[in-house]
């Protein structure tokens, strides 16, 4: 499985930096992956999976990696792509 494209969009504010659409080679896409700055250490960037609010008011991921290895690969790829394209995203 390969990530074949990343598309960054959204207007940054406070800790939120960008949304990302991640497309995989087998015909699957994840929309609204968030890139945010850590509230304690703003130099640390975090990748958050898309989520929705339950009737109890809690947030749950819509989809998520099921292995540590895939989560590491996904986060590294998204953050590398964001850092390469940050200037264009922030326009």
C-alpha cells in the first residue's frame, strides 16, 4: 500500500494548521486529516484523524490506523508533505 497523493487545504488559526486529503494506491481516500501544533509545544506537529461528535458529546475517529507501523508511516508522510508545502498552504 502506498500513499499516492496528499492535498493540503484550510485556513490556519490558533493551533490548527491545515487539513489534508490522503489518497492511497488501492482507490481509497481519507478526507479532513488535521495537522495541528501541540498546545504545550507549538513546534511539535500532530496528525489527527477525522472525527465526529457522539450524542454524548465525545469525539470519535471516523477511521484510524490499526497498527503502530502504519500510524508511524502515515504521520511521517503527511508531516513531510506538509513541511514541503507549508508555504503554499499558508497563502
